[in-house]
C-alpha cells in the first residue's frame, strides 16, 4: 500500500511538473514564433486562445471517460498526447499547422489537469489546502526552470543547427513520457460514491456558491496564465529587454509563485479558504498595478505578483473537494469548463487591447502604452478574483457555511 501510494503521489507531483513545463516554455518561444510567422499581437492572442479552446474541449469529456475507463488509462492517454504534440509542433511550418499542434497539446493538457484534480480530491482528504498547494507547488517548480530551459534549448546547437523553438518544444514535450511509468504502475482508488448519492450537474448549477467559485477561479486563472504568455513579450517590447533577461524575470515570477504555494498552503487551512482567496487576489492586483505605474523599475513587482496569484487555483480546488466531497469530479468539470470560456476570452481581450491602444497612441510611446494597457487588464482580473471571493465570503457567512 505504501508503494502504491508513492506511485500515485509520483503521478500527481511529476504530472504537475510536466504540466508546468508544457505551459510555460511558451513565454520565451512566443517572440520567436511571432517573428517567424510575422504575427501581430492580436494573432498571438488568438493563438493563445486556441489553447484555452482545446482545454475547454478536454474538460467536456475527460470526467466521463475517467469514470468509464479509469484514471490510469486517462492519465496515460494524457501524457502520451502531450508527448505526441511535441512532434506536431516540431513539424509545423505554417501558422495554421502550429495552431493545430498547440490545440492538440492543450487537449492533452486539459485531460491531464482534470485527471490530476480528480485524483488529488480522492487522495488528499486531510489537510486538503496544504496538500493541494503542495501538489501545485511542483507545477510552479517546473515553471521556474521552464523559461530558462526554453531559452537555453532554443540556442542549443546540434549537428551545426540550432534547436530553435521547434526543437525545444519537441525535447520538452517528450518528457511527458516519464510520469507514464508511475501512472501505469499504480492501482488508483476507485470511485466509492453510490449512484443515488451523485448529484447531476443541473442540480449543482443551481448552487450560487458554485457560480461564485467559477468567477473566482476564472479571473484568477486568467491573471495567472497571462503572465506566462505575455510577461516576456511585455518586457521585450515595452522596455527593450533581451529575451534572456525577460526570461529570467519570468523565472523570478515563478520563483515567487512556487514558494508562495509551499509556504502559504498551510495558512489556507488555518485562516479559511475564502478569506485566503480575498487576500491573495488583492495582493496580486496591488503588485501588478504598482509595477505598471512605476515603469521599468517596477518590473520586479510584476514578478512579485506571483506571490498572491499562485495559491488561488489550488485553494479553489481544495474548497471544491471540501464542499462537494461526493461530487468533486462533477463540480471540478463544471467549474473548469466554464473557466475555459473565460480564459479563451482573456487572451483575445489582452491581444485586442494591446493592438488597439498601440494604434491609438501612435508612433513613439504607442508600443509601451499598448503593452502596459494589456498588462493592466491582467491586474484587473486578479482584483476581480478577490472581489468575488469577498462576495462568496459574505454569502457563506450569512448561511453559516464559511469554508
């Protein structure tokens, strides 16, 4: 039993490591992709939106397939799909083929996240907030390394040719084969909920708490994921930073991000999940707004925003596991699916804001103002996450059900 539990923990922890790599190597790669295909900011935003659409698609069927085929099969399928997507990205020669490869990669990513969330909800029945944050700590751990790894691999020369962003993606995504080993070696816990105790999604959708959780998570995830896609681009375009320096700042963001989950995770169990979400979202928004207002010297504050935004996702997952214990897979699927719609819109809106403000401001400071305006939207999302957390706290306090 101890060995099996170790295999399951390895699947969760290493799975989040791979998830962090796949999500965050795009920061250093995106400027190269933009140059190679001559893309504007709106097209970059659209490309990132394809990720969220694929993620949304995966959320619609993963929970059902997990109940039908089991977590072991779905986890192996998720890791295998991600590895195969690296091959597709490597072979992409047009914007359309790259968008298709990205889409396929994020179908695998979406499947993996749902599977890991369901498994975590079943495993972590004690100290849920701490254990959820610890699991997601491994996501942040790989996210620290991912930007520097991507930047280094893109410059690596093999046989007289640079790997560039295509070879980098191939190498990174093939790492997804590693966690397939403990996944296939594990005997995962079976669902122990009786059919008569299962609440249909239509019934869950009538719960206002679940909709507030959707809003909290959606705005929080937009604020979190947008940093990985836009911070490097922002520092390069607005402040003329080199790709290496901008990638290092993104790595610093994930350094704050990662250790925030490690150290703040136990605090969520002590002060409560809802209060924690209010404080975390507000802190991230404050750092972002001050960092933008300070100009280039405030770049470190943009990285420090990771302290606040990091615990939002795992804390919300812990809240779902606690409130919807016997229906966690249904609740997770519902919340993450609706969240996917928000993340699609978020990347498109950021790209549109940057393009519109840049054109309006004109030559000279147009690019700087455009990038700053787009990044202010990221801070606004963190603030909205905190605001809806406050609304949730007020509602639950009236019901005497504060989590």
